[in-house]
């Protein structure tokens, strides 16, 4: 099944994954805009190293969301029948 068919069959799941991807991207831009420098210094508050770790976590989560969205478009999600028909 293609992605268009998958969205037709599972619109709530597809909408949820797209919403989560957009939300994660917006939060990532917010973190990148608020983090300080990555150089050592004052490690109290919103420092660069904490922001960098947060961005890594957000990018990993975004990658997982995109993989899950890609799995909706797989052509044959079911395993092969056993015994195979001839």
C-alpha cells in the first residue's frame, strides 16, 4: 500500500505522526534559539552543552517518527502465507 492509501486507511495515525514531526521541529528551533554558547563557562541555566544534548535527543526522536511514517507506506506489511500456494 502506498502512503496515500495508508493515510486513507489510518488518517488518525498519519495525522498524529505528522503533528509530532512538526511539533518536534518547532521545539528544536526553540531550543537552538535559546541555548547559549557551547564553550565551557557558566553551566547554570540554558547553556550550550545542554542545548546540544537536547537537539541530539530531538533529532533522534524525529528520525524515529519519520521511520514510522515511512512504514505506513510499505507495500506489503503482512508476512507471507504458509504453506505457500502454488
